[in-house]
C-alpha cells in the first residue's frame, strides 16, 4: 500500500491537485486575514481610536510623497497614447474628438488605475515592509503589552489616509495627463489647444467624475488595508518581510484590477 501511495505521489495529476489545494488553502487564509483586519479596522474607528497625528503623517505620505511618480506615470501614458492616436484621428477627420477621447480614457480608467499602480509600488510596498518589520521585531507585541490597539494605531491612520488622499492624487494626475495630451496633440498632429480643450466636454459627464472618485476611494482603502494586513501577519525574520512585501504588492494589483472591472460592469456595461 505504501508503494502504491509513493507511486501516486509522483504522478503529474497528484502534484497538480496538491498545488491547487495548497493555493486554495492559502487563498482562503489570506481572505480570512483581510476580512479580520477589515472588521477590526472598523471597530477601531467606531471606538474613536484613530491617531490623528499619525493620520496627518500618513496623508502627507500618500498625497505628497507619491505625487511625483504618479504624475510621471500618468503623464507619460497620456503622451504615448496621444502620440499614436492624434495623427490618425486628424487624418480621418476626427481631430475635433482627440480631446474627448483622451479625457474619457484618463478620467474613466488611466488616471485612477495608473495612480493605483504608482501608489502600490511606492506606498503599498512601504506600508507592508514597515508593519512586517514591526511584527518580526516584536514591536506590535509590545504595543499589545502596553494595551494599545494595533488596528487603531497602525491600520486606521493608514487606511483613512488612503481613502482621503487617493482621490486628490487621482484628480491632480488626471488633470496633468489631460494637459500632457494637449501638448502632445499640438506637437504631434498640429491640433490647436482650443479645439482640444473644447472637445473635452463632449465625452465627459458628471457620472464619469463620480465613478472616478468612487474608484479612487476604494483603491486607496484596499491598497492600504491589504498592505497592512500582509505586514501585520508577517513571520520569519528578514525573509518574511520580503515575502510579505511582495505578496502585498501582488494582491493589491489584482484587487484594484478586479474592483475596476466591477465598476466597469456596474456603471458602463
């Protein structure tokens, strides 16, 4: 019987099934951790345990420190798109709609999703590594010993800062992307600024702005919550800090893409 068991363990089917089972268990564990931290976060808010001084620090971190990289990514993305599209649209007689196309793309998708990617890369990874380091060096255990709720002291300021500052970052980066598109359309296709800016209002509606800001709030909360969760449950010393940071970034990327898809289905399908 042991021989048969050993033979079965060497089969591709067994290895595939085991891999799926291990990943499924890991997925359920991560979802459980995120759910637990979300519940504890809301409990700390309702109890008034939000550290306001730390909130100001985290708002500066989300809104100011991340702004240069966010503007760079959104601006360059706008330049890439307009440089490839503007000339063709002008040739086909659609020059009057270049601004509308760029505005719709940036306001509905590119501004918020690229800002989310930039925030994950710079702020989300930083949050995860910071809390992971506190976990492996037993600083979080020390907070509990001092009867300080780690969710009110660590989670709440970071998540609330993400919710407050992400919309502001998205607004600024979207405006920058539209301006970069105007400059590129003029240089690449000779399209005047007046025609470009007048056409913006053709495709942009209040619904687009509302959806953009709603996604920004969700993205900011999810990025901060996922990053803090992986950092909070880190283990295994320096290696564990690296693993927690990597997994936080990957899960945050996947999460905001899924949320973006759900918004698209709900409001534009």
